[in-house]
């Protein structure tokens, strides 16, 4: 085995899988974990791939095992652990060595780390790696951020280990500093929204239509052969059909969602950038409400259960499928608009078509619709998905289903926060004369904030409010 040019720190699930993937693609790799027994077990269980792996039992040993200029992947928990690991490595590395944070870092942290690295090194990349354990082992989607020259140094390895879509690597450099981790955060926000919309449709089927889990799974399986083909639709069909031998798994899993917080970061950034992402915001809200189990049970006891059965024949599965398609298009339109807003704010030239392409395989939101999105964005990145002819045409007829589902859901207490948020946003985006004139009048009444008039040029006008109290 040649001396490794790359090393990896952190042999937790994702790190171990990534190391095996790298070794399997023919790259020698040195590995180290803070707990030596973890390193030893990883090496012992690596099988034939051990021939490409150099296990080390100290940080200095790891560094010594790697050929200069060294590249070292960090797979440690996002946050202070990354800074601690960088600080421990810095005295052991040369200025042109490269540290690659492949965790779910907040992009602001990555911006800071990249800026700290710039003057004296070691070099620094922040890459978003999506696809969970399976993706890390057999092909993740990789969204890179940092100096292009540093990305180019490791691009052959990252491309080799990445997922492939029609032979194309799903690994792309997004831009400087935290650009890669920002795009990963948007991926995770969209992930939350996709998962929430599927959960809402599941709720309509379960509580509105009285469908058992296995039947719902069969419907999702059918939908996964059409416009809604996606990894999340595929696994939703699987989890709906799964049983523990006595019960459908969905019937016994507590409806209290966890979250490591990546979707929340997306919402915070969108608000900071004034980039509306109501479908993702509703998904994060719904996760937070799901965690308020006791409050929800008290609400049900006091007001009665919200969900009510739908009248027979009131809502077809085809209508629900249309609602999901519309909700997905609207959500992704918002997600890509957020990426545009970030690019403008941070001076990043984020490659929208390449982002859609890198999401087509390996990542959690991978789906066939992303191929259509990549094509639409390629035609005109600045236009936005909603106005792209292909998606505008889809929205014209699928939004009928979305409106019907949301209306019926509201009338029968079936909570559809994400789908309803998508519909309201769509309607707002089709209202040339909205109602913010009322807000401007209110603001000027209590705060003399001024407003523009439709019949005159200029701003800073005030109303004759004095005589109206
Ligand atoms: C991915 C996933 C992953 C994320 C898990 C858990 O792209 O592989 O997004 O990065 O950590 O999905 O996320 P939550 O705990 O926030 O649901």
C-alpha cells in the first residue's frame, strides 16, 4: 500500500462508513479515533479493505502516517468539538496541509474557520455530506465549501466516493467558506419539509380516510413510481408497511419528532435574509409542536380531538397525490430562492443547476423531480422554479388538488401546516394587489413610518389620521 495522502478522524457511524468507502475506491487512508478501542475494532472489522487502511493510536501518529501535503477529514460532532480538533491538529500540521470538516457544521462556524485558516494554514474546507450511513458507505451527495484550489486537491477522492447519477459524480464545489455547509442546511430544511408533507398526507389517509398503515404504504409505493419518486417516498412506503410482528410500526411509534436542529438553522437564516420559506418553516414548527405532547393531549381533552373523518368520496388519492406534487414544487421553489438570496448576501456564485444535480442521488432528498429542476434552473437560474414553464404547467393543475386537500383538511381538523403554507404562499405570489396597504396604514398611524401611494410618486407620505380617533 502506498502511504496515504488522506486521513480521517472520528470513527462513529458516518466516519467509519466514509473511511470504508474511501478505502474501497482504492485510496489508502489513515484513521484515528479518540477512543483507541474504536479504532482497533474498526480495523479488525474492515475485512479486505484493511489492506488500504492505516489505523493509528494517536493524533501525532495519524499525522505521521499521511504523505505531505496532508488532507484530514473530520467526522466529529458539529460545534466546539470541531474547533477543539482543529486546535489539536494545528501544531502538528504544515501550512499547506488541509483540514476538511465533513460534519453538519453551521455555515457561520465554517466561514469563521475558513477565515482563521486563510492567513497561515492549515487549509480548511467545509463539506456537507448527505445520505446518512448508507450514503457515507456507498455514495453520499457532497456539497463543498472553501478555496477552490483546496477543493480541487481532494475532488478526485470526493468524486470517487460520491453517489453517481447517470454516471455523474454527485460532488460539487459550491463556493468559498461556508457555502457548502449552507447548501447542506438548505438541503436539510427541504428534507424536513418533504418529510412533513408526507406525514401530513399520511395523517389525511389515516384519520380522514381511515386507511390502515399497510394500505397507506401501498399507496406511497405506487406514488413512488410516478412524479413523486424519491428516497423519502420509498422509505415512507417501507415504514408504513413495517410491523413488529403484532402491530404496524407506525401504530406503535410515539408521534414526538426529534431534531438535531439543521432545519432550524435554515429557518433562522431565511428570516435573516428575508427569504420566505413558509413550507420549511411550517415543517420546523410542526416538529416543535410534536414535541409538546402533554400540551397537545390537554388541548384534545379540553377542545375535543381535531382530526375528523372525511365524508366518503370527498377526497380521492389522486387529489392527495396532486397536493403532494404541488407542495413539493412550491417548497423547492422557496428553497432555491433562499439559496439565491444567500448568494447575493454573501457574494457567493452558488451554482443552482449544479446544486439540483448534486441532489439527484446519494442525499436524503434525492428524487426524480430534481432532474426536472436542474433542467429548469439550467434554462434560467434567475427565473425561479415557480415561473419555469415546466413547473408552472404542473402547478396549474396540481394546485387544484392542493387547494381541495387543504380546504377539506381545514374543514375536518386534519392539520396540514406545510401544505397549507405552500398554498398560501402560492396565492400570495399570485396577488398583484395584496393587503400590506393596511399594514402600512397601521404602521403610519401608530409610528408615523410613512408609506408610498399608488397614485403618486415618492415615499414617506403620511395619512390624515389625527381626526380618526
Ligand atoms: C443527511 C441528513 C443528516 C441529518 C439527519 C438527522 O443529509 O444525511 O440530513 O445530515 O443529520 O437527517 O437530522 P435531524 O435530526 O435534524 O432530523
